[in-house]
């Protein structure tokens, strides 16, 4: 198995939804190409921002396949393959490996709470065993506020020693945890979920960031990551703060719709609900003010979104 080399600015990319509730692969892959061309070093497909757990197994596989069919560089993409059912996680991880994704991001099996470390260890070991014919680098997804299950640091250490995991996305917001995870080994890649850490990442403390709001500010994040521009980073963080106290995924999708002039992007899958129109107008106005006309990023062409 090739060692994972993902690093830098990674957008947790949103998944477009069509009028019938199916994943809109044309819009999703067009946005992916746009982000890779305008600041993102890599993408995290079908994570929380990508509403992965709201899609069926077959829908998730269809989205994954669409990325390859559109010729996107899968060596720059990790994909969420965790699931409550181990068989589903195995099927999705196998599919990711067969397609050629650079890594698989694994939520813990999230229905049962308070499970012992041995149960989580068995889950990962079963996935590793089932994908041994065509391995793929595995990343743990630590988001206990959503999953209800943490990846405890002692267990992470055991998994690194025995199961070949290569990294971790930390969406807990607990920087002490992120630093503990990053200190386990210099070969263990840790990605906090906020662009605010990019300066620490530049110094080698983290591998980069995987951020929902990099859908909106990737060009600014790239300037901070590549050149250490504090002003660009400050602007990127202020864009992220537009969503403080607001539902992040509907908000990000609403602002994607605004930035690219495509209302279809505001659709979300139940149980999420579309961002209220009043909130969308306020966030859009604040975004436009923060960016200012001279620094506004390029816009995704409608023709590209329509496939």
C-alpha cells in the first residue's frame, strides 16, 4: 500500500442534491474540479458536509464512481466510508480502493454508545482484513458530537501499531486532543477541521486542515498555507465565523448557491433543512462584504454544473 501523502488545504466538499433527493453528481463533480483548480490541495468526499450518512449505500457508491468517471484526480481525494453496519463500511471501503481513492475516512459504528475499545478495534480490523486484497490508506474520523463515539487516544495508538491507519480527521474542536493525536507519531497525519490551524500546520504540527468552509474560502486558505499570509488566513477564518451558532451544512450549501449563482446548491437531504432565506441573505451580504469586489474568487460556470 502506498503511503498517504494528502496534506494542506482540504475541503470537506458538499454533495449537491437534485429535485428528487438523489445525489446530483454533475454539480458535485463540477464543484470538485473548481475547488481543486482554485486553492484546494485535496478534497474529502462524502463526509459530514457531504451528507454521507443521509445517502444509501448505492447512492454513496454512485457518487464515488462519478468522481472517477469525470476524470478527477483520485490521488487527491479521500472519501468517507464509515457506517453503522460493518458490512456497509467494508463495501464502501472496498469500492473506494477499487476506484483508486487516496484514502478512506472512517466514522466509528455510531449507533451503539459507550462501547469498549475492543469493539472499535474489531471494527477496524475487520475492514482491514476485508480490504487486504486491495488495501487503501485508512483515516479515523473523530467527531464525537455527531457520532457519539470518540476514537480514544490509547486506542488510536494501538490501531497505528496493528492496523495500518495513517491519519485522523479531528472535528471535535478540542485542540488538546488534536495535538495528542499528532504527537503519537511523525508518520501519523492529523487534520483538524478548521482552517484556523493552517499556520501550525505549516510548522509541521498538523498535516493541514479538512474544513467545510474551504468550499467557500479555498483561495484564501491556499495563500495562508503556501505563503504564510496572515491577512488571507484572517479573512478565511472570518468567513468561517459567519456560521457560528448556525447550522453549518445548510449554511455552507446556501452560500455555495450564492457564490456560484445556482439556487439548486441550497438543497439538503432530510433530516437537514434548508437554510432560512433571511439567514441566507444576511450571510451572503456579510460574505460579499468580507471578500470585497477585488478579491472575489472565480465563479463556477452554470454550464459546468449542468454537466
